[in-house]
C-alpha cells in the first residue's frame, strides 16, 4: 500500500451495515442509486450521476439547484465487486484537489462491515502546488489494479 | 510570533481554513509560498521574479499574512518572510470535515437501504428501474 513520504492525511470511517455486500456495492456504483444518497445538499437539488464502472473509467455526480451547480467526479482505480472499490475523488469537499477513496465491504454474517478510507496528498505537496506524489500513488495503484 | 496580530475572521477554525484556501487559490501567492518553502526571504527578493510592481506583490503578501500562511519578522532593517507551517497543518481540519461528510453520507445510504427493503417487501422481487 501507499506508505512513506507520499502519504498524506487519511480519514477512515467504519460502519456495520444491515445489508449484503452486493447491495451496498450497487448503491455505490449504479447511477440511479447513487443519486439517492450521495448528494450532501438538502432540498430541491437535481442530482445526476453517471459512471463507467471499470478501472480507468470515469464517474461524476452533478448536483444543481436554482443557485449553483456542483460536481463531484473521479476515476475508478480498482473495481472488485462486491468487496472493494477504489476511486479518485475530486470536488468541493476536497477543495478541488484530487483525493483517493477506498471502500471495502467485509461480510459479517447477514451484515457487512463497510470501511471507507479517504486519503489526500500531504499538505507539503499542496503547498508546493504540484501533484508529483499523487502521480506516483496513482501509478502504484494502477499497477496493483492490473495485477 | 507576538508580532502577528489576532486577525478578525481568523477566530473560527473554518474561517481560518477558508482564508488559507483562498490564499492558496491564487497562482502568484502559490509561487510566493513555493519560494518561501525553500527558505525564508526578504520581501524585495520575494517580489523580484514577478513581473509586477512591488506594491502588487505586497498586496499578495498581505493576503498570505492575513491567512496566517506567511509570517513576517524584522532582521535589522529588512523585512523577512517565512512560511508558518503550522497554519498549513491547520488544513488538517480537512480530516474533521471529511469524516463528518462521510458519516452523513453513510447515514443517507442506510436510509436508502431501508427504503429499498420496504420496496422489496411490498413489490415484486426484481428491481424495477424508474421506481423512486
């Protein structure tokens, strides 16, 4: 995995979900299901999603209201239904800096343990205004994904 | 450090973060930070490579100072600028925001799961597309 200098900040969220891994995986990857929960904006927001579910494929979630339109998008790095989904993520939350999200789904009887890991570049790299470290991470992941 | 005044707007963490992000949003200011990340420097030396007036560069420097990203101290007659790495580490607030974001999204995801379960028990086994 990604270690050392290239590692930036990491957020990890774990949750026991009362559903099977397949169903949860679909919620993350089927546009008609994605639009039902991925938008963080309450109220009258028109949410559109599209995705090309394969490594290198692109996804996007566009949320538009009367005043504004926001987009979250990224590229799939690893697609391993129903156990693991890795994708880059860029949007308002990430200050439009590229980040990496890994969703792991581990069956626990009737339930599933969802482990979400959201990583971004070290602050130093953002400070220096380049994404070299990020490129290395992506190259590394692309290698892992193609194995 | 004591030279740095407590600035208004910098009281809340969010406001401070916004100021840092705003400071980082401009290419000239990023170039200044890049320069200072190599070493501290005099204001005039920082301004030199830019094709703009010292006054214009000074404005950018003031934005950086207000955001807390750049600090200024005096060495003799020179004004020396340096990076306040702590302010950039403050961007760590990202962790908090991101965690909250995903906790909320996962709450919403579980709500949809409950709705789907209801649909499933009411309707036919096969999922119909176009259903809400």
